[in-house]
């Protein structure tokens, strides 16, 4: 039996497969996608995406990169 407080407990982080599925659904339903530049093998393209994100959302603190 679940406690009435169970909904307030922290959830486990999403697995890689769950994140992939969430990204797939967001792309199909809303035309949005999320990409980690570190996962893109083409460094030129990855840097271009970083530059675009910096322009759209502002630069990230250097310590977080």
C-alpha cells in the first residue's frame, strides 16, 4: 500500500532510454528537440549549436561546461 505522502518523495532520475523517449515525443508532438553538444561527433556542428544556444539563451558559466 502506498503512503499518501508518496507523491512528495523525489523521483529517480530518468534513464537514458526514458530521456530518449521523452525527446522523441517532444519532437513528434511539438517540433522541439534537445541535443547535448558533447554527444555530437562532428565538432564543427557541435560548436555551432553551442553558439546558437549562447545567442538564444545567454552564455553559461565557464565552470559548468
